[in-house]
């Protein structure tokens, strides 16, 4: 068996993708065929000994669609030049829509204007000019039909292949209106030629060219808006590919050479300096460093690496230089595997069957049969060809798919607009439709449930006294303020919030894998992990048990001591704390009947501690980046419909694999591009609000479809003349068109009710900056000291991706004379400065720019 990918063209709805699947699955030798409407592709698994790719392509073509094998580029299958195809399709749709409206507006003016007292040219007024009146409308309708001929080509082709879709409804309905209009022109011409003015008067108002023009133009506008809002799946993959550097520094023959990354071979010794991205996967042979793996793992803390440790492509070297031996290159790297997972997950996502498409296969042939039977019966009973044709066309006109076509997209448009108002960006109609079916929500921990950066949670001084807590924090602050480690940043931030004094420190040293050391007042002090304390020969005493308790709660205890005096000063615990609304969000998911699962690459003890705090009972910890997508697939194999919420690049494959992927707005660009829905305020309660909105929208769509079919069910028998014998009721095409318009108005009015949607779980408060109101240690109110006037400035800064970034910016700003305090917000991408005197905006901007970030505004 071989698995082959195909490009599919010509699909417009889920009925199309279902028909392509059916056509291929009927072939002998095909084990499975999975068609993706989203990516316009098909993955088929078949026996090459029985069947060839060309035979599969022919089967697709015979079913009314196009098929081809994907081109190869850079060793990777390309479904199509995605951006170019999307841009060309949008440009074509926009051009067709604009020109269609250009002809539709005068068409409507001529056909309907006189009813509202609008003046018409003399050659179009009166029954004596009826033929000119009709021909002018026909000449304005024909360009609209030509511009939108795709509906006829696809609609009639699928009808011929006994697989009608929405295009079939549009083609049959609009064609019936035009054909009847042409018939009416001939009747008026006959009446004028033979002096039968009654015949002219009868058909003068029986022209339905504007109905055909309206159908085609409005459907094209809907398709344009739908295509424009479609998720840019190709951008997620291209952004992933951009993470890896284009070149690598390789040692060959003792000489360092810069070569394209494609030329790196397994076994090559690669040199990486501070700030550089790692080009391929490998194992460190010389040197040590802290490596930022957040691009792959989503975890904000850099990982200490030394000889024997593995490194992965797209990770960033933060401190020391090192040499590593390449072990996986090209398509075998962790990053390449992640790209492949995103591609496969996107292509295998099951297409969403539109409710209107589900019934179109039955609705169209039934309507055509009723129209034909009605015409034959009237012809047999009355012998009047005109009455027979009137009955048949009236049936087709009243069943015109305007209301049926609007039932779904109008509700979707209002629903997505309402979501945008509330900071919930829904990228596609499919995502909004699918979300109401999910029964399991999977949450990433770091940055989704938690703040995504460490803060001080507990301060345990080893010595008593009223100033014991602040005294310990002063020692810790002076030790850590010269370190760039995220854990050190947490302590520095807490000390600055409390406005604690700085002391001169000499002999500062960062000890790899341990902590920091420095000299103050003739004594050597240290701050770091338990191993550093034990190496200093210091007994933690009663604080040992407390530190273990903190570790069991998922916190990181840092020990501070006097190495010269051999005594422990105390323990400070640092942790990535939950967001303010996370616990409420978990409770909201349960109230909505959703199972909650937490998925994280963090250690099991930390993950379970966070889970207990938030009320999450199902915790999947220590999950490798490439395994997150497999966990989602495993849950789906159990029959669950999964919504995945994440923020990191490592979440991208899982976001693509889930039925619906939701990305935190403060997350990485790749996660946002891979997701179906983006939460701009990074508030998990918005997930619950999105589920509620989806359920309300689907309920509205079902109501719309009911009204659309109610009018058809009532109008078709009237149009066919079922009640004529008993009640002399028969609906002529004019009233059929009016009923069709009324059904459209009802559908649109009902959809507009969604504008009043309000979630039970929507947070009314504005989004808070990370840590605000949620930190366990809040600075107590302090009296105004000295009455000195202070001022605040807020800087919006682009480019900050992790706690390390905020630390660099904070350090750069705090060094400016006149800046007394800096409060960073990674989520808000901002820095709030407290100034003791006015500092020029250019000075502030230059400091941030030199640190490597971009200032958007200062206010």
C-alpha cells in the first residue's frame, strides 16, 4: 500500500468533497480516501499493483472535478502555491462581484424603479414598449450570467453526474427565471404583432431577470466574503520553516566554514554562538549554555545544556558558545517533523457538511420532478401550454435557493462579527460550526492556563524579625539583579515593586546549572538550587521540609545563603502562576458539559499541582512537543470531539489536528496561524463564550433552514396548482418570486437576532496585564514618601516573546537616569515606567531599540 497526495480543484461545498471521496473509494485497490475541502487536497491509500495515480485522477475528473499530483519543492510535497492561488481567487471573485453589481443596480432600477415612482426612459414605458422593456433587462442579465458562469458549469456538471450541490440549486433556479423571462418576451412580441394587448399586459410583469441577477450576485458576494475570511493554513507552515537559520557554521578540517543549512551532514561539528539559532538537531560535544527552546516546547524558561545534552533546530542559544555534533538533518529534524505534522493534520481534518448541502442532493431532483409533473398535468388537463409552463416555472422560482443559500452564511457572518466584538476572532465558518459539537477541551499549561512567566510566590526567611522577609528579598535582589535568568527576573521584579534598595556587589559569577554567587561586605553570598546549597556545606534545617512542600506544589524553591558564614538566609519560591480567570474557565467548561484535559511538557509534579489548584482532574504531563498531536489523535480515536487551546509553536500540530484549534492572542504567530479561533484578550473564559456563541449560531441556522423550507413546502404545492381544483388557488411566478423574497427577509431578520447574543461567562472587566491582581505577593500600600511628584509613561513594544525578552527591556529601561520603576507586561506587550523626573521619549525609545526590540508608541 502507498499513500499519495492529490490536488483537487472545483470543490465548492462539502457535498463536492463527499462525492470525490465516494468516486475514489469505489475504485478497486483503494483502501482509504480522505478529501480536505479546506486545503483542496486528497490523501489516498491504495495498492500500486492494482491501481495507478493516473487512474485515480481520471476517476476524479469523471466525477466532475479536477485532480493532479502535487509538485515537489525542497524535498517536500507542495499542494499548491497557496498564497498565489488564494490571492488570484480573491481577485477574480472581487472583480466578478463588482461587475455583477454594476449590471445588477441598473437592472433593478429598470425592473422595480417604476413601482416606486422612479422615472424611466420613454422607450421603456408603457405596454407598447414591452419588448424593449424585456430585452433591456435580458441584456443586463446576460453579463451577470457570463461573469458567474462557474455556477452553471459546476452546477449542471454535478447534476449530470447525479451529485447535485449548492451550485446546482443556483444554476437551476436562475436559469429557470431567465428562460421564463425569454419566453415572456416572445409572448409580448406575439401579442404586439397580433394586437393582443391583454397578452402583453399579462406578461409585462412576468419578467424575472432581476431574480436571476440577484441570486447570482448575492451568492458571489457571499462566496467572496467566505473565501477572504478563510484561514491562511499555508502561512503557518511557512512561518515554521522560517524558524530555522538559512546557514550553519561547520568545523571541517579544523576550519570554521559558513555553509547553507541544507549542506549540513550527519556527523558534522557545528559551532553556535550566543544569540544564534541552532540549525539542525545534535548532541553538544564542547561548551555549555542556556538554550531557549520556547519555539519548540512553548516553555518560557531556558534549559541549561552541556556536553552530552541534545539540542534541536530552531532553538536559540542564549549565553555561552558551544560545539555540537549533527545527528538529524534535513527532513529528520524535530522542526521538520513538526512542519510535516501541521501539514498532515490540516489535510486530514474532516470537512464540515453544511446543512443546506446535506439536503441539496434530495431537494434539487425532487423540485425538478415536481415542476415537470406539474407542467405535464396542467398540459394534459387544460391543453394550455402557457399555463403548464407557468406552473412549472413557478415551482422552480419559489424553490430558488436564495433563502436556502442565505440560511447558513448570514448567521455565520453575524456570529463571527459578534465574536470579533468580544475579542474572539473566528477564522472560518467551519470552525464556528464545528465548535458546537466538541465534548472535550484540551488546555496547554504554560501561557494558556498560567501567566507564562515566573513570579515570586513565597518568601521564607531563616531569621525572625519584622524585616526578615524584606531583608531576605534585599539579599536576593542584589545577587540576582545582574543575572538574565528568568527566575532571577522574577525576584528583581518583586524587589523593584517593593522599592527595595540596591547594594554594591562585587565578584558576580553565574554558576552553570546551579545559580549565582557574589561578594557583599566582605562575605560571599550565593543564590541557587539545593545542589548549590549542599556544595556550600550549609544545612537547610527546618526550611528543608517547607522547601519540599513548595516543590510539591509545582513551585521552584531558590536557596540563599552566606557561604562565608556557613548559614542559610532563607528560601524564595518562584512559580508560573495561574491566570486570574483560569479556575472560573475550567468550571465554565464543566457547566457546558465539556471534559477538561491539561496537556503539558512540564514535569508531572508541577502539572498535577496546577491541575489540583484549578480543578482539572485529567492531566497529561511530560508530553514531548511532537507527541502533543498524537495525544489529540488518541482522544479522537476514543470518539471524542476535541477543541485544543494553546499558545506555543509546539502546540501548532495539535491545534491543527483538533476539530477546532483555539490560540491565545498573546501566543506565537505560528500557533495563531494554525488555529481556527484566536482569543485576542488571552482570557480562557472566552473559550466558553465561543462555545456558547457556536451553539447559538447553529441553533439560528437550523431555525433559518426551517423557515426557508417552510416557505418552499407551502409555496411549491400552491405554485404547482394542487389547490386549484378545490379553492382555485394557484401561485403565479410573480407571487412565487415575492414568496422567495419574503423567505430571504425572514432568514436575514432571524439571523440578525444573534447581534443580541451575550455569554454567561464573558468577562466584563478589561484584560489584565500578567500578574496584576493574581500574584500571591502584592505590594502593600505605602504612604507617599517625601511628597515628590512622579509621572508614569507606558511604552508599547513589539518583539518580546518570553520572560527573557521582558527582562532585557526592563534592564535597559531601569538603567536610565530618572526611571525609578519598570513594570513589564508580556501579554500586553508593554512597559509601564514610574519616573522621578521627565525623561525624553527618544531616550526611552533608543534604550529599547538598542536592546533589540521595536517601540510602537510612548504615552
